[in-house]
């Protein structure tokens, strides 16, 4: 329910029918911010792809599908579907939304290589601006892998064990900024690790694999901590909803929080392992290409040596 005032959002939440899996796919809203962000980003990307095709250059279809279809599609799904409708009502639904925004969306956007596309299609002056930004000190700091790992690990702890999450429940603006923050932190973490775009902070594949391995216990530990937490995240927010019309179907807040922790634990490890697999496949492909280049170099060197021997 992004883009709505807090009063309107609370009024709409107070009359929601019983949550079911089907409502995730049927309860859609034309939330202004997700709609504008999705259309704007997809339009710019597709214009770049069109510009390449018009001049006879190719662009992998998989990258377009990843950025527009999966990345932006998942962003809009998480914020404008039933997940967005019930994210103020059930912590477990919010946690699904959290994982989509923090992991699936940034990973898919990174696989779309938008920086590479921009460098190949922008006019000379904007291209120079982008290159200057990529080589700036700010970009190097924000893409430094140990720093991005720290931000990625600390951010959820700060969200759920400070006043930040409570503020997001009571302020539409903070609620919107929280969603954008999840995508931004995930993007800073995943982008250098994917190694597709020419961004600062790129490290070798062994270091990338190590960083991914380091994130796996974090999701499990945070999820277990939330599952075992006696104090409710959001404090009085979720119990107060039981006093309204939804009280007849809302689950016990402690039980829902236990489910939310399990969702964070399980989905975090699942997506992390999938990312680990993507990196491993990239590493193998890179090694095979390097082996082919080395074979060609050796063949060329051998041919030159034979030619020199014949001439001699």
C-alpha cells in the first residue's frame, strides 16, 4: 500500500478479508511509487535495448528478462500485490516481501547488466558522467565488498531490533523508504559480486564465494533469533489489530512472528545457495573461456616456432 497516506492505509488494512495464498495474486493496487519506479526503470532499459538493435548490435535476451521480467516484476509484485496489501497486517507476509526485495530483486537486476547497457547506448556526455561516477571515490567505497557485507548483515538487525520497524508501521513515508532501503542495500551487496557490470569493488571468484558463504549463517541466526523472541516485533501494533473486524481470523501475533522467523531462515538460505550456484557456474564458465584463450595462445606460439624453424 505504498503511496497512500497512513490514515488511508490503516483504514484499508482494518477491513481486509481473511488472508489466503490466493489473495497474494488477486489483491492488486495501483500504488503510485512502485508503479512509477517500475515503468520508469523498465522504459529506460528497453529504450537502451532498442537503441542497440537499431544500430545492428545484439543484447542477450536473458539479461532483458532478468532485469525487466524478474527484477522489476518482483519489485512490483512485492509492493503492489497481496504482499503489499497485507504487509502491515501480518509480520509473516512482510517477511516474504522483505526477502523478495532484499535478495531476489537485487540479484535479478544485477544479472540484467544495466550499467553495461548504459555505457553502450548513452550519448558521449552522459557516458562520461557515468564513467566518472564509476571511478569516483564514493563508488569505490560503496562497492567495497567488506563494507557491503557489513551493511547487508547489520541492516536487518537494525530494522527489527530498533525503533525503525515500529516507525515504518506508523509512517507511510518511513514504510516506503524501508522498501527502497532493502532494494538499495541488496543492490550494493550483489552488484559487485555478480561481476557482469564494470563496477568498482569487483573481486576474484574465490573471494566472492567466501562472502556468500559468510552470509548463510547470518540468515539462519537472525531467523532463529526472531523465532525465539518473546517480545513482539512492532510491539502493540499486531495485537491491536485483533480488536477490529480482522480479529476473527488473525493468527496469534507470537505464532505469526515465529512463522516470520522461519521464513527468513529458510528463504535466506535457499536464495543464498541459489546465488552460490550462480557464482559457481560463472566461475566454471570463466575458467573454461580462460582455458580456451590459453590453448589458442599456445597453439599460436607453437605455430610461430614451427614457422621460425622452417625459415631457419
